[in-house]
C-alpha cells in the first residue's frame, strides 16, 4: 500500500495491490462435449471484481491494482510465493489446491498476510489444518452436503444409497455425506464403491457400455429414495441419470449438486451479475469465477468500510460484526470467527436450472441460519486466536 499524490491540488489517493496467485494445474477433461473448462476460470471473475471496485474507489481516493501470478504446473510454489510476498501485497487471492495453499500459508513471510482462499472446499482446512492467515470463500464440503441433506429431508426422501468413487476426494465427500445424514435424520441404507476407468475418457465409453455397467453397479440395493453419488473426479457420476437399476433421482457430486454459483441463477439481482460477466468474459460465470469476483469485492469492502490499510487491522475487520459483503444471495455474507469460513446460502442446481437454495425453511439456528450448514462453533476443531 503506497499513498500517492499527483499535485498539491488533488487529494491523496491510496493504492492497494492485490495478487491473484494460482497454479497451472492439469484440469480433468469433462465427460460431455457440451462441457468446457475455461482457460481463465477464476481469473476472469477477479478481473471483473477489480474493475467494479475501482469504479467506486476512484470517487473515494482509492485504486486497486490486481496482479495475476500463475506458477507453472511443475513450478516451486514456495519460491514464487516468497517473491510475491516480498512486494507486500495488500491481500492474496489464492487459487491453489489444499497442499499448495498450506505451503503458502505456512511460509514465515506469510505470517501477517491475508490470504483469500478462492478454490478449496476441503473440510480439514476449516478444521484441524485451519490457518490464522487464511479466509475461505467457497462453501466447504460439509456445507454442501448439509445443504443437500436439508433439501432431501424437507422432501421426505430420507433413505439414501451412497455410491462413491475410489479417490481420496470421493471418500471425503462420502464422509461428509455420512455426517450430514446423521445430523439431519437421513439414513444411508447402502454404501458401495465403484471404479470406472475407460482407456480414453470420451471415445471409449459409449452409451451401450454405460447402459450395461450402471445398472449392474446399482442393482440389488435395499429400498431407497435417492442415489447419492460421490465422484469428485467426475469419472462416472454423469452416466448415472436414467441408467440406474431402479428409477431414482441422482444427487451429490452429479445430478442435483450443491454449489456456490450456477450460470442459471437469477434471484436477488444475480441476473444482472450474470449479464455483466458474460459481457466481460464472453462466457458463463462458473463457481471459480464467482469466488474470484467475491474475493475482490471483499477487498473493496474491507478497505472502504474499515478505513484501515494495515493487514492486522483489515484481518480484525473481516472477522468483526461490522463486515459483510453482498454476494447476490439475498443477505450479507460474513466470516465465521472460529474458522474464517464465509457463511452463505448454498445453491442446489441441476444441469440447466437452480432447484432450491439452502438453508431450507424449518432448519433453525440461534444466530445465523447459514450456520446450519457446515461445522458450527460447538463442533469446530479450529481454534484461532483473535
């Protein structure tokens, strides 16, 4: 942060430098030809957010400079992070996986940094592996499964068949779903693992093969209402609709999905947000774009509302009752003090439409209804000093 003054007649302006720090990960190719992975996922949202907060900032003597840093897939996160931290950015938007995020957060040079986590959903980063300098923007895995479980219970679809992949993240999602079922009164009547590895992800599948394998994977299960799929690697989940042995709805990581954002969402003026993003990026806004955009909105709110510039003061403000940010979800979004997770409603969406939004009606909390999603303060294993 560096105050600058052009002439004696003009007021001093404050420049805040924000770094969008990511890595060129190898992205999984979608199963469907209708799905594409944007090359600027997340970054486009952050750039739009920077543009918007600068519109307000110029009237208040503030300028926000966004610097995008991308580490190569085989690059050294720690070394590049030290270079970034040497410039003393106001805040860092981290588009990093769980391991790389912890590498960044644990650097001595990052001890007093403010890191806005715009990628991970891992519960361990909000629990045993929480860090004082990290604020999480996307709903955690537990928030997502709780959001889905509330909806299923409200529909009185209480009996669930859990079909999970064999990956570590698939097991993490399954564990979160087990927790949600016991928390809200669902019952997992059957749990199975399934592995599907075609030679070529698209051309070696074929509807005839899928039409044979999916019924075999789901037959002979006890009576159930919904098939819950835990397939975060997107290996087979999209093949399940209309291919299960029993005619049942699909939910979880495919089918009806809990997410922070969806291109079809239009409530609470979200339609204007979708339109602005499409004009800016010439494509639909995905969840990572929403996280990037939200990160820059948080930066603007923190500087303008607090009137502070020092990292310690900004961090205290983000954790305080005075902070909230508008996220087009019908209420101000705030950070939980115990794990620095952004509390927020969670969308429940299918391919083309948003079906619902949790928390659902009737699930009550003494303070914030959104704290019925994820780990509440009495449950937390994260204990951050003020």
